[in-house]
């Protein structure tokens, strides 16, 4: 297959709504992993009873939350309404976490609107029991801007903790080689610079990430139909540093399922939810495909290839020709 992609489902409502017929979950339902490791719920992140059903008696060691950013690219709300909504899912997150746990939150900052919602969100976290630890920047390869402003190429990641959680400072080294000499220090009577003292040829991860590739359609982990997909490498970095094998990780905004797949790769258990049945189905299919083929995404394909090949109405929604769909069906039979 060549470039068999589907459009953004959040912007293609007729296609999105038609795909509901192929979803295994309805609102309030939870999919249990046949291997007993993961859970995927079609739940509201602010619904404490739903989160109780998801967690049972278990508690998570790590939360990686990637809520809608309240920017133009997403559904935009009034700022105070958005912050009130965030307070609700922060509360359910706190409930689902153990006493010693870590919380990472991806959040945008509109540089043309007082950097909202980031500053008000940070203020809202005061008094919640979470302690601020770091403000991480991940650099995008693509950005946006004008001739009268700096190009916006960053994503913001907040790191908070409660209690005394695990953090493995040596868990993750970047792909960036050490090329700059650092300060000198006396060790056993000799002055050495940090290149000589280092145990690795590469830089250990800090709070600026420039070595992670932004997901685009040519990458094997790409999931067509999803928007602002987080790279698996960013999830893996967080998981290695702030959890151990067999720990439970929660993600209340599943979307493309990046936290789920990274947890599967690293031997963790992921309890994840999305309010939208379509994204829950995409996450389930992504996990099943990874276990079946070792592929983390669809690259130029999409999660609903089989249905599209057989469903004429879907083909009409995508503007496909019947001959093309027959070629797709033949290609799928060879996979």
C-alpha cells in the first residue's frame, strides 16, 4: 500500500461518527487485556466513579497526561472553564496514584495569548499535594510563526511528584554525543573535566529534549487519523526514569495509545482511558497489531484498513475508488 492515510478524525466528523460502528467499547465500558497487563476504558477523565472502576484496588506509580491544549488547533474553551476542567482530572489523577508517585503533563502555551493556558494551569496545581520538579521542553522539527516573531518549535512538559517516588537518574541517555568540555574538578588529587569523568559518550537526558523525532507520516509508529501524536521515545524516556517493571502507569487521554505501547515495550502495565470510543478502539488495535507484527503503528496505512477495504460507505466518505479498495484488500491479505 502507498500512502493509504485517513484525515484527522477530530476534523472529519462524518467519518469519525461512521467508525463508531466498528468500536468495541461504548461509554462506561472497560476493555481488559487478555494477557492481564493493560486496561483501556471509554471513560471521562473527570469522573471519579469511572476511575474507581478502572483502578479497582490498584494504584499507579506514574501518570502521563496529555490533555487537549485549549489552543486553536483543538476545541477551545474559556480559560476559567478550561482550568476548572483541569482541576477535576487532576483530582481523579491524584486519587489513582500511590502515595509515592510521579505526574507528567503535556500542555501548550499560546505565545499570542499570554502563554495560556500554561501559567494559570501551573497556579491551579498549587495546593493539590503535587510538588513541582521540572519544566521540560521538547523541540519539534516543524513549527509555526511569522516574519515578526520567533518560530514556535517547542512542546511543554511539566514534571510533578507526590511523596518520594522512584527516579532513576541514569535510566536514559540521549543520542546526543558529548562534544563540549565542561568544568574541571579535582578527583583523587587530579583535575579532570567532565568528558573524562563521564561513563558515557552521550549526554544524559536533561530538561531540554532535542533528540526526539516528531511523529510524521513516514515513521513506522505513525497512527493516521490522530493529531499531535506523542513520540514513543518521549514516553519511554519518562517511563524508564519514573517507574519500574510491572508498575502501573495511567494515561487519561489515550488518543493514539503512545503511553500504552511504550508500557508494553518496557514491561509496565498501562491503565488508560479516552472519552471517545474511536480512540479507544485505535489504542486496542495498535496494541494488538504490535503484538502480532512488532509494528508500533501503521506508517502510510491506518487502523481501519480492513473495514475500509470492505465497506463501500467508508470508501465514499474517503472519496476512494472501488478499484483502489480492491488493491488495498489484496495488500492486506499479504500482510
